[in-house]
């Protein structure tokens, strides 16, 4: 099933999710560095990574929402998409809680609850990321119909089902 929200011929949601995933994961890594004796600047870096990751998640979400509405009702893909999306809302809420608790205090000395929220958010993000992979890799959501190993560039005027060497 082809994506409804595209940028330069590729699904916008799939391009944008790398930012919040990377930023939030980096925030968790910085938290671990801080927890295992790293400098307070690691916790400060985590504060900023989490804040930027939340913004990235809010930017990516509407494009996933648009694509989800295009999935036929009553399908496995629609159900998995709902779990994926709802789970990611919870992920963002967990990280937002962690960020807010850090913002209230000193970002370089997060309390235990702030750390727990980020770790739980990261664990849930692994599950929702797997669900997103299931949607794309197993169920073909966001994949051009007729995609193949010799498909033309998404920037070309040729249709994806046209084979290399064939005349348009």
C-alpha cells in the first residue's frame, strides 16, 4: 500500500521518525552515562536530546496519522497501525514527563522518576518500532506498488512498475 503523505517520492513518516528515535535513544544513552558515574553534562545533554526528540515525534506523527487513515478497515495492518500510533503517543508522553521533571529541577541532576520515565519510554519505543517495521516490512504499508530491485528513481517521471530498459 502506497503512502499518502510523501516528500520527494518517499513516505514522509518513514523519513521523519529517524530523528525522534535517534534523539530519544541518545538521551537514554546519556542518562546511562550519567548514572554510571559520568559527568552532570551527560544528564544536561539528555535533557536537550529528549526535548528535541519530543519535537521530532510531534512533527512525524501527523504523517503517520495520514497514512493510517488510508489503511483499509478490518485489516491486520489497521490494527497494528493503531497499536503503533497509540504506543508512540504513550512514548512521547513518558519522555515529556521525564523532560518536564528535569526542566522543573536542574537538568544536570535528574531525579529517579525522570530517569525511570525515559527508560520505560525507550523500552516501549522498541516495541512500537518493531510494530512500525511489521507494518512496512511484513505488511507493505508505505511501499510503492510494484516496487522491485530495478525500479526507477522516485524522482524520475517513470512509473515504479516500468522495468529498466522498457520504454515509458
